[in-house]
C-alpha cells in the first residue's frame, strides 16, 4: 500500500493515508480477525 501512496497525489494521497492508518490501527487492536470470520462463514469485504 505504501507504493500506491507514494505515487498518489493531492486529496487521493490524503485519503489513502487515512485508510491505511485505519486498517493498521484495526489490525493492532484485533478488530481484523479473518480466521474468526472464515470459521463463521462471514463475508469478507
């Protein structure tokens, strides 16, 4: 994702940085538990 952010410009770059930070924060806090979602057969979007 860092490679995509490096080539993005302006507003798109800001949005991508915010989204990346949100995903990293959610991962660190354990909110992105794909194993649990797969076991419960939940859709991953």
